[in-house]
């Protein structure tokens, strides 16, 4: 039970107007603390669905999800919010920053829900923004900076609470190749520095090798789970 | 407590980050609350002003004029031949429902005192006139019986006349000239202010009836009076007083059964109640306009809130994804709505009260500022703002975070 994440027989079926759509068909997955895992798979294979379940933003139709030793299904709404606040950090493809408040306020936002005093919040936010290389932009508004910079802000926001797990769903999807590689290097460095568990979804085989472990999804099932380097060879 | 403070901070930050939205929301409430306060103040002010000026005429008042009621009170009174006599007024004193009666003769005339002169309405009547009109003397004394019976040239001045002729000097025992004859001033009336029609009731001079009949009114209609004012014993006896007067005068004027009266009796209480009805309707009308403003303000608020619902829903999704619980999100939005609506409501009330006072000061329209409409305006605007402020937040907080995040 030392795994930080353990999924057992996870199924997810979306109820749509056209009838039920099964997306995840009984996933089994265990991730140890401090691992760096990329998840790949064709479009529509269920990567985002899986990430949303891992991030406690959505609930599985059936199956068990153990996060940091707790059965997520047994948690009430308040405890779930606390888990999102203290255990998890989420980085989205579309950044999802609040456009009308400045970068340091955006990064400090998760600390509001941990009732950290304002001065302390801003101080921690600025420290993390410095870490992701945005020391000079702390007072800018999100729409005024580039996509790569916005994603760095989002990463800083995920880091500021010092979570156990960072989940990133296609963090490089909206970025050009060079910027994408910079972001992946940043994830790698953070993973090494702090030992935070890192789970990153990507489409791009060229960024997959930043991780040691790779999970490949197809039609809602894991078809490959192993070394990223081996998978590269298998592809080649 | 720290959570409340944090959420208060977030609410204030969100408000200042969305200044236009905050302003438009508050504006709806400001207009609604301000309109309610102003309109109700106007309506109630008019109502009290009307009631006051009717009661200033005198309580339980009955007015008898020459001319038939069917001819119309105005034409009969103003243009018809005078049919009422001093003796008629004397006879009314014996009626059981009446407390007293005063014959009245009215004539415009010029008053002169030294270099000052002033045109005013001269009223010739008896001391009973003061009683009937609930009018007291500020200084001096009423007429004596001798002065009234022998038609001596004595006068009681209204406030305006006294001021115009004497300034701040004491008019008592001075001599003023009315149409060239000298009159001794024996008293000054207390101030009464404007009448319902806006005329100055203090612009008048009272002299004995007999004096007026001899000196002012043409000899053509000797012994006639312009009207008789009578006071019933009580409000309950107004109707019987009216009937008794009509019976007595028909008898005295020998009017055959079925023929038209050559006089009319007006019951001021019935006029008062009619006026009260009219001003009551005015109040309701103004109140409805105010209510509509409040509704329009509310719809404006709703519109703005609905427009921002997508943005807000996504914002709530983001906040929940990074650790906010439903309760904290709702708390933040609740605080935001409360702050906007209460400050908007307070500003609206201040503006409404200010506008009402301005209308009173510069428009000369009476207003009455009472707590009820203020509380109503505040209560309704707050409720409207709270409801429409919380509605999108409640909706969003009920969603799963991922649904709120994806909301289009
Ligand atoms: N809310 C939803 N309601 C109904 N169907 C959904 C919903 N979300 C996703 N789906 C469906 O589930 C399937 C998997 O979607 P998902 O977003 O997990 O795929 P993905 O692997 O992330 O794809 P991509 O690489 O394009 O992001 C798709 O067929 C999608 O249409
Ligand atoms: Mg996806």
C-alpha cells in the first residue's frame, strides 16, 4: 500500500442523448510516490477522462480509486475539496487562469482555500513564480503574457500548495515545440527537486521521453505500461 | 473566521476586477431604491399637504353660498345675485346641529400706511369667523360687540399684510387707510401659511361685517353677504347640519316644493375625503411607477448576472479544481452580492432622499420622508440582488468541478 495512486477496475460510462458511451473499460494502474509518468494514446481513448478522475474533478462509474491511502469514493464533498487543495495540483491544456487578476494573485489563489494569510500567500506565490522564471511579470494580467508563460503560471499555481501529485492534461498542447519542450524540462526539474509525483498526458511522442514511465491507452484500456525508452524503440 | 475574511477579500477582489459588472449591478439597485424612496416621498407629501390645507380651512366646516347648486357652485357664488342676508346667518345660529355661524363679505381693496400700500382681500365678518376657521390672534384682541354692531372702523391684519405695511414694527393701535377711510388696527392674526390652491392665507384683513357692508360693498345689495360659514358641533353632525341649513333657508327664502334652491351648502369634510381619495390614488400611481423601476432594476441585475454566468461558472470550476469547496465558493459569491446590493441600496436611498429634499426645496412640492418606503426599497433591492447574485453561483457550485470547467 505504498502507492500514492492505485486504480482498480475503473470504468467510466458517459450518459449521452444517444445512449451510454463507455470510455474507460476497467483500468488497473498503480503509481508510486515520486514517479514521473506520461500517458499517451489516440484522440478519444479516454486520457482526459482518466485525468479528471485522478484529479477528483469527476467520479468513475465503477471501480476503486485509492489516493494517498484513502478511498476517494468514501470522501464527502468537503473532504474532496480538501484533497484537491492539499494533495493535488492540476495543470490544464487551456491554462484556466482567472483573466482579471494578476499573476501573483492567480498563483496565490489555492492558498486562499487553505486560509493562508494574505501577505504569506503573496510571498509564497512570488517565490514559486520566480522558480518558474516569471519574477518580472508577477504584476501582469494573464492575457498580457504569452501562452508558454501562462502555462508556467498555471504550473506555479499547481506547485504553490506543495502537493503530493501534479496532474497535467496536455500541458504542451497549445504551445509550439520549443516552448513545449521547455515546459516538459520544467516538469522534469520539479519532479527531481521536490519528489512530487508527476502525471502528464501528451500527444507528442517527442515529449514523452521526458518521463521514465509511459502508459499507453487505447479504447479505454491500458495497452502498454513500461519504460518510456522501450516504448520509443517499439515505435521506431 | 479566517475563512470569512479570506472570502471577503476574494469578493472584494472579484468586484474590483469586474468594475463594470459591479457598477451595472449596483446601478440597477440604486435606480430601483432611489425611485421608490422619491416617489413615495412625493405621494405622501402631497397627501399630507392636502389634508393639512383642508383642515386649515377649519374643522367641521359648512359653507353656504348664493346661487343654486345645479347652476354650479362657482357660477352661483361668483356671478349670481346675492341671495344670502345677514339675517340668514343670524337664523342659522338657532340650528341644533350647528355650533356657530358667521356671515362673510369679501372685497378686494388697497391698504395704505404712511408711504406703504398693499392690495389685499378684505373680509367683513364677526368674531365667530375666527372660531370657525380655527384662527388665533398673535397679538391684540378680537372685535367687541359694540365695534361689530355699530360698524366701527377697526381691523385685524393677517401676517403678510402686517409685514408688508409695518415691517417689523408693531401695528397695534396704528391707523391704516382702507379706501381712504382710517381704520384702527386692533389685532394681528397668527400665521396660517399657504392654502391648498397655493394662495397665501395670511394675505387678508378682517373688519366687522357691518363696517364692510357700509364702507366697502356697493349700496345696491345692502344687507346681503357673499357667504355664510358655519361650524357643526361635531363631524357626525355635519350631514344633519347641512340638511337643517337647507330646510331653514328654503323656508326663509320661500322656495316652493320642487323649485331650485337659490343657495348651495358645501360640506368641507366631503371635499376633504374626495381630495384624500385623489391624493391616495396619486400615491398609488407614484408607488406603482416606483415598483416598476424596482422591477426594471431587478431585471437589469438579472441580465448582467446571466450574461456573466458562463464566465462565473468557469471561474467556479477553476476555483473548485484548485481546492475550493462548494460552501466557500457560495460564501464568496454571497458576500459579493450582499456588498453590492447593500451599498447600492444605501446609495439609492441617499439619492432618493436627496432628490426628494431637492424637489421640496426648489420645486416647492411638499414631500414626506418616512421609514417604511426606505425599508421597503432596501429590503426589496437587497433581496433582488441576492437572488440574482446567488443564482448562478448556486447553480455552478452544484455541478461537478469538471462540468463547471467545461461550461460553455
Ligand atoms: N462529458 C462527456 N459526455 C459525453 N461524452 C464524453 C464526455 N467527455 C468525453 N466524452 C467522450 O469520451 C471519449 C473520450 O474522451 P477524452 O476527452 O477522455 O479523450 P482524450 O483521450 O482526452 O482525447 P484527446 O486526445 O482528443 O484529448 C470521447 O469519445 C468523448 O467524445
Ligand atoms: Mg483530452
